[in-house]
């Protein structure tokens, strides 16, 4: 499974997302868009408008909804 987490500095919800995926012990890519316009534009192209923006196998999650993400992860096994 490909997991991409778009985050920014000072984002409390981003910290929750990072902790969640760390606890899941799965591989993920973190992209910090705080000071990088190219990465921010990449997030926009994928449909994100704010952080945290989570992409799981191409499916976008615009907010950290633990239940929905958990259900998606379980259905993708």
C-alpha cells in the first residue's frame, strides 16, 4: 500500500496523523509543504487544500478521520 501524508509545521492534526501511522507500523511518505511551493502544488494537484492531507493508494482523505482510515486500511489487506 502506498501512503502519502502531506503535513505542515505547527499543525496539531498533522502530529496526530503521524503518531497514528507510526503506531500502525506501516511504511509511509511524509511530505512537509510548509516552505516548499513545489510540494504544496503537488498536494493541490492531488486534491488537497489543507493539511493534514492523506492519500492511501490514490484515495484522498481531507481530514484525519481515524474510523474511515482504519476501515480503508482493513479493507485493503
